[in-house]
């Protein structure tokens, strides 16, 4: 942390990575909710020829110029995908795969041609493939900030429209909203989010920064606003932690480290997030299974008790073992039911139903009858 405040390079790279995490995490929320996670992969690959063409036209490696070229190429590729999906029978994922391959292949060809030019200024363009976060300078971070703010402002301005697009676009159409143009606007913002991260994590890994923070955030909440904030936070946290980790280890690349950090957050969220986490779901399933087992044994006690007057007549545990498939655990269930006050041990090995247990079983029967009706 001391190096963050004192070292120019670490401070610059950390701010750039955090900014990337915030923008990509916030906008990636909509991509995940709309099940368009592959769109980020397609746009990031499609942006490569835009970078190459922007350099060929201008002859400069200015970050603003290259980002603008990448943005135009990614936007064109996105519009082509939407047009193919709307006007043909080609599926969405097939059109994404086709455009991704064509644009990325075209970009690689252009990069190969650029490397053969007698121009020393062309060196370094290939870093957009895998990113080179450690080479970020203050000018590039400022450019990323400008593009990022321009991408986040419409999210606040069109919050309701984007929410309808994510959850119920047909209802939005019924309200008279131009949902098709709103879709284009949101997709254009996704293009901006992807473009500003190309130099940090590269074409290959950028889709992870768009999707992973939102996937992690989705495990913790059911509310869109909270999910968006959490996703932006997870993105920023992974950017900062990845930068600090890579700076402390010699020759450890920053971009892949950032992606590994956000992948770690996804793993933790999938395992430990309340309600949705695998660990908590396992505990809940065990609790439900235990409750079902107790209810089954109690129902058996009730069935025997119903044959006698009064219903508090005790019955041998051996009879309950015959009635229960899990006879080895009947004694444990009876002990637990006794703790709950639903049954009581009248004598050694003989159990009777309590008044509270009778009321509980009758309530279960009534509830089941209501559900069947």
C-alpha cells in the first residue's frame, strides 16, 4: 500500500485497473442478466482490426485514437450480429462465433502486415492481444476515465429503460418505448467498456472482466441496483488486488493476475454466498432431509396412535422400525422429536404422541390437502 502512494507506475496501473473493473463490472451486469456473456468475447476480438486500421490511417499509437478505432470496429461487429440474428435463421451464438472469427482473423492479418512496415512506431500493437497493464501511463488512464464516465452516465440516465430491457423488453414495447434503440445504446456502452480494457487485460481475457464480476455479484443479491454496485466493487477489487500482487512478484503479468483475482471472487461467491452458495445449499438440503425424516417418523407414530383411544397410547419402537425404511435412524429421530415435545417415551422402548405432536401432524395433513386442492 505504501508503494501505491509513492510509486508512479504502481499507482497509475492500479487506478487504471480499478477503473476498468468498475466500468466493466457495472455494464457486465446487463450482459449477464440478458444472457449475452459471449457478446463481450465477440466484441473484444472484433475490436482488433479497428486498432490496426486506426494505426494505419493515423500512424500514431495515441490511446484515444486506437480506442476510437477499436470502438468503431466493435460497434460495427455488434450491429452485424444483431442484423444477422434478426433477419436470418442463424442463431445468436452462431452469428457471434462467425463474426468473432472473421474480425479477429482480419485483425491478425493486419497486425502481421503492420509489423512488416518500415516504421518503428508500429511496435507494441501486438500487446493488445494479451494486454500490458504494467505499461499504462497517466495519459492513458485519463483517456480510460473519460471513456468510462461517458459509458456510466447513460446507465444512470436510462436506468428504468435498461432495467426493462434486461427483464421484460416486451413490456417495454407495450409502453411505447423504442426498445430496439435502447438495445443498441446498451450494446454500444458494452463496446466502450470492452475497449477501455483492451490495453490492460487484452483481447483474449477482456470477456472475463465483463462477465466474472457480474456472475460473482449475482450470487449475493436478487436486486438489480445492489448487483450492479457489487459487480463494480468486485471488478475494482480484483483490479487493485491483481495489480498489487503482480507488482510484488517479479515478472508476473498484471492482466492475467487480475483475471485470476476476479475468478477467485467468483469461486468464493459460488461456494459461500448466502442462499445461492453451494455450501449453504448443501446445508439447507441436509436440513430439509432431516426435517422430512422427522416428519415421516412422526406420521408413523400418528398412524399407530389413530388406531387407539386415547391417541396417547404408547407403541413399541420395533414397530416403528418396521414401518420406516430408515429403521437404523428411527431411534435418533424419536429422540429429536422428544426434544421438540412432539413425542414422549412412556416406557423403555415405547413411545406415545403428545398433544402438541397430534396438533402438528394434523396441521401437516391439512396443509398437504390444501396444496393438492
